[in-house]
């Protein structure tokens, strides 16, 4: 049912990406190493690896290598990092690799619930993944009383990344059970309380059932999220996609589904999201890095987006002769 819903939506919007506004471009960037040097800092986002690690998947090994080479400051997880039938390889990896142990910010989704609890719909059972990376001991992390959601303030080079991780497993189907109204209220209330200045970046995350979740917010909550947050992230469908939200097609938060590093679906290659933070003006370069290549490359088309903080959204364009990834990606419309 979930795959059918994704395919239906993709068919409805297959021609929509041609209407994307032209980007003013990012001058002087011909390689991804140029982008690394130009950025104040960068970070990574990954999801749906289903217990895979560098030992079990070459795509995961490339990602780990590239994150280290780029000097990414931290990694945000969007859930389904575990699989009850596929062992503990990922957990062994984050236990053995100190950098990942200290800089990985996981999400509690359905596979985490199944791994530690009675099933995918055992809401909150997956919170035990936090103990695997000693999340509670990290400075700036506030875990909710429910134990499965948190707000983290991550300082990087004078900036503060405000990360809000919500638990929205794809089971049970009822969104009022899986994506609790209390979670939605917590998100909006937390964002409202942030005194957003010139060096604050706000990111909201939830795994989801169909690959997006902003449509489940009330009008007031959606307005708060879309007008104050900078990135809104989802996962579960294993397809990288920019998700336009009505009224915010060219402004507001950039909403993306984060694909999958080892289990991609349809035309999406295995990959992860890398975000470079650029100044003057302050903006985020958001790319889905293809991990089936031998080298990390600049992306283009639907795999590369430019989000101006408190401003517009547009395609990210680098030197055309150097960019890869020109095949169109998906746009999911809730």
C-alpha cells in the first residue's frame, strides 16, 4: 500500500519539476572539494540502512569515508537504522567508531521499535537506540519524558543547529496513534521558543508512513514549522525527493525525503544527504550524494537544492560540465 501511494504521487507530479525557478548559481564551485572549502561547515543526513554498516555494504563504507574526508560536523539519522532479522552490525559500528558514537543523532522509527520491542507499532520501544550512542549524556540534548523524542542544540563554529527529532513510525496506519498529536504540538511549541538569530539553523525530523508529514499538522502548526524551520526531513519510502508544500513552493522550509543509503527504491540510487553551510548570504546547499559511485561528486537536477536561511528555495547549480546526477528525481506532493 505504501509503495502504491508513492508511485501514484510520483506519476501525478512527473512533469512538475520543469517549472522550478532558475538558480542564480553558486559561482566558483567546480568540484565537491571546492564546496567543502567554501563552506563554514557541513553535516550529513542518512536513513533506512536496516542494520547495514561499513562491514556489510560498500555504499555505507563509502559514505563513512566521504563524511570523514569532508569533515562533516555530525550525522542526523531519520530512522530504520536497525532490522531485527539482520543482526547488530550497525550497532557494533557505532560502538566501535568513536566519532559516529559521539556525533550520530538517531531517530526512533518502526524498525527501532521492532528491534527492541514487540513490533513496528510498539511506539517508543526503539528509544533504546539512544543508549547505544549515550545520547542522554550529550550536552545540549533534551530528551522528552516519553523517552523517544528530543531537542538538541548542536554548536558548530559559532552557529547553533537546532535539531528536533520526533517519533513517527509507519505502523500503525492511524496517524493519531503513530504520529501523536502531542508530538506535533511539541514540535511547534519547541520551534516557537527558539530565539532565532543570524546564526541559528532549525531542522525538524520525523520518519513518517508515506514519505511526508507536514499535511498532518494543524494550519497553525504548519505555519510555524514552514516559516521558521529551515529543513524538514522525512524518510521511510527510500526515495530522495524534494517535497513542495502548498503556499511554500519557493520559500519557507526545504522539505526533503532522505532516500536510503543501502536499500533505495525505484530510480533513486543508494545515497545520503550532505548539507554545506555557506555565508554571505547564509544558505544551505542540500545534495543527495550518490553512494554507488567510486568518488563523491557534485549533484544537479532534483538531487541538489539551495535553501536561503529565512528566504527562498531554488535549484543548486554548479559548473554544468562538472555536475552529475542530471536525471530527474521525484517530487512528492502531500
